[in-house]
């Protein structure tokens, strides 16, 4: 497992047999292991293999820190909790009820992913309410021998939190700081429905910036620095994707054609600006869903007096 600091490393979950799509952070300490964003159940074999390479079993896991409850980040939580009744799960208070009863979460995801649900995410089990510690933001918690400041960081999701360890300068930011699949890659905002809120997102980025972290850790994928340059690029690309969606909404036709136009334009911009294959990013953030999240946001805003 690549190391971030003493006792802090991460596992590549090889989502859909692709490297560098989903990463799980591993915090090792004699008191027990903590994971940040354990990923979906479909990638549990890769997680177990990665942990075993460092002599860790799932029974050694004491704590899960969830940046948010989207299935690519937290789908395996119930399965891990069933295997380890002593497991503690830290999650934002808005996401906690959906961990205890995932029916609405599963229904919402099924509307987006249809018949691919099982292949993409695997088993989705409830988490016992007794295992959950609900977070508001502003707390200081301990996990895996480290202290973390917790911040409420909505924008990508209304139940998103980020974790900062001042000792190492590492900020674990889930999807709030976007997607960057390679160290020199394009910083892509992930904007799926239903919770996109650009004003809240801007405030969350300012909060993360206020930590003055040395390194941002992205679930998609891995460490990124320098942080100021990363966040500046993300802000620019939020503006770009927002402009493209607003342009699409002004076009005649159905939403399917608007989605496809947006997808083509975004791939072209991504490839032009970075020289990378834009389609590679779609394993981490489907572009049609990115359009839907921003289109919903702008339509709601236009309908608000």
C-alpha cells in the first residue's frame, strides 16, 4: 500500500478492474485499524487483499470514517459492520439514517444505475444504529491513532464531511475537492444529483483552504498537491461545467440530447486542457449524471422566486 505518512496508507480498490478509480485510506495503530471510505461491496476482495498484504484482517478494523454515503464511498459499510460487531462508523447526521435503513438510498441509486447496481456496487446492508456516531461538523475525533478535525463540507452532497489531521497536514476530502485520476491529471468536479449546491460548495472549499493542508487526499484518486493550485483548478472547472450545462439548457430538444452535447463538450475540453482520455474519467463520474446534477440545481434556482 502506498504510504502517505507513518501509519497512513491507501489501497487501490481496482473498481471494475480499473486502477486509480477508488482509494480507501488505511490508518494503522496498535489500538486498531481505521479506514476512510471503504468503497462498495463489489471491491471488498481487492480491499481484503490490499489489507492482507500489510498483515491486516477485516476483524482488525475498529473505525470507519465516511466522507459521505454514496455507494462508491460507503456501500460496503453494512457488510463490514456485520462481520465486525465492534465496528464504529462516523458519518454526517444527514447520512446516518440512510446507513441504518438504506432502502431509499438503494432506490435512488437504482434509478440512476438500473440493472448495473449489483455489478457496480454489490451487497448493500444496513448498519446497526448502535454502531453509528453522527457528526455535525466541528468535532475533533480520534481514529487509527490520529486526531482529526471534522468539517461539514456540502456542495457535492448535503451529507458530506471532510477530515483533517494537522500532524501530517493531510486533508481527506472525499469528493468535495473533485476527481483527479493521475498526479498530473485534470481536476474534475463530480456533480451527480440530487444535492449539488454551488454556493455551499464554494464555502466548503474555503473552509478546506482555511486548514492550510499540505496534501489533499481524494477518494478518486489519491494524494494531490500543491493544494492551492488544485483548488484553483477545481474552481475554474466548476465554472466551466456550470457554463456548459447552462448553455445546454438553452438549446432546443430533449434532455437526452442536452446530456449528450454536454458529455461531448466536456470530453473535448478535458482532452484539450490535459491531453488525457476524457472517457477514462467516466468510471469515477458518469458525465450524464454530472449534467443531471447541475441541470437540477439550475432549474431549481430558476424556479425559486
